[in-house]
C-alpha cells in the first residue's frame, strides 16, 4: 500500500496550532532560518519547503516529518466547550487541532478495515425537563446498554463499545472537556488530561459529557441547569439509585469515610460526587452534605482525596484495530507507525514483546 508522499500545507498549520505557536513564534523556534512570511506561504500552499526545512519544522513542532504529508479526512462540527469564555483562541486551537489529528488516525484505520459503525442515541426522543427525567433516561440507557444495576468497570471502553470516540488532549487547565457530533453521526468526547488526572474524575467527566451528547433538553433549560442535570446524569450512571439504597439504606443521619471509600472503590465514583449523589437521592440531608464537604475542604481532600480509586480507564479499540490491520496485511509496520504516531520499533515491540516485556505500547494502551 505504498503511496507518494505529497506535502500537505494544512498539516503544517495544524502542527503549529497544536503547539500553540504563532507564525513568529515558530520562526523563532527554528532560529529564524526562514521568516514568518515564508512559513505563512508554506501553510497557504504557495511554496513547498524542501526536505531539509521539513525536517527542521518537524523537530520544532515535535512531529515526524511524514506528518506533513498526511491527508486530512475529518471535518469537525462545532465543539461545545465547557467554560468557553475561559479559553483563549490559542487554547481552543490547541484542543481542536489535537482532536482532529487523533480522530484522523482513528478513522483512517477504520476505513482500512472497511468499518462503518452508526451511533444510536436510545433517548433522542425524550425531552429532559428536570432531575426525574434524568433518572428515567439513565434507566433506559442502562437497559439498552445491558448494564443492570452493576458498576461500570471501564467507562471509556463502554463509550467506544457504543461507537463514541474518546479523545484525550493536553490543554490549559481551565478546560475540562467537550463533546461534539461530526456530520451529525459520529459522537466525540474530548477530555483534558492535564486537568483530569484521577481515574474517578475521568469517569465522571466523561459521563457528564455523554450527558451533553445524549440528553435532549427542553428549550426552557438554561446553561447552568443543563450543567447540573448532566452532573446528575453522570452520578446516576456511576451509581444506580437502587445500588445506593442497598449500600447505605434509604435514610442516614451519619456516614463514615470508610463506608464512602468502599463504595468509591467498588463503583469508581469520587467521595465528593458520591456525597452529592446521596444528597440528590435524599439519603443524606443537605446540611449533612454541606458539613461533610466542609470537612473535606479543610483537610485538603476536595482536591486530593485520601482514598484513591485504583481502576483502569482506557480505550483499547484503536490499537486493537491497528493490530488487526497489520495482521490482515492492510498495512505494514511503517504505515502503522505513521497512522499511530508511534515508531516502528514500538509497534513491533507491542506485537512481539521481548525479554518478558508487555510491549512498549502497553502504557499507552493500559494507562
């Protein structure tokens, strides 16, 4: 499957924006070997840089030289950023271009294998007006996705199983996550791994963004209420109300940290989110919730909880498809490296691990 490598000016611009560089900043990064005007001409396709300059630009932008020859095949819809007003144009570009790059790689390997999966929203016809509607539709999703009342072992894997692309980017810490529909058919959830660092928060934020994707809000719902209802949805997906009652009882005047920690470890929900869930279900009072949260604040556990959820939240599908494409001889190791962004040696080591190693890609797949 050899192909002629042709310089794609759009990829140079994408790589620059992913790094957050202006034209002048990129020129400075390469020691002003060419001017910002020259780089602009490269990006407009008016001039094609020679191989030496391509290598210099690749080093400055931390991409492989063949990145500039990749063909763009994804058109993103509007990304609905949370806290949109807190993101600069530079930070928005970083998120958008990183997302596009990762999606292009994902879609390319799907196309190689002839995979075309359609996403179905099981609650698209339900209008959400209040918290009761959110609880009802979470029940429908659990039924449709065959989750029962059980804990979700891997949220990312669950999303990918139901044809929702999950992307992690590196951005300013004002940004948590966003979601969008590409061409009204491909749902994408994006999280900021610089901000979302704990596994339990990753699970909650991913399900919060799933709420934005799935829930069809009544036109009277304002943005603040929508955020609150998406939090309610995430809590309901992580801990079914029947499971909460079974664990804690219908009404409690006091709950120990040890009890909360056991359920956190079992269901992958943070102590803070768990307390909020119990308040929502009227298992604890608003006053007890307030006092407990105050205790977490003064002990520093609002930021770093003492009980750490040790589950794994990873998506395996991209790598599974990549290895399948190699196995079916749709691509060779060099092409797999180009698609994945890993080196040929890392691809080989992942498939044929040596010295008892799991393979160099194991942290990327399992982290």
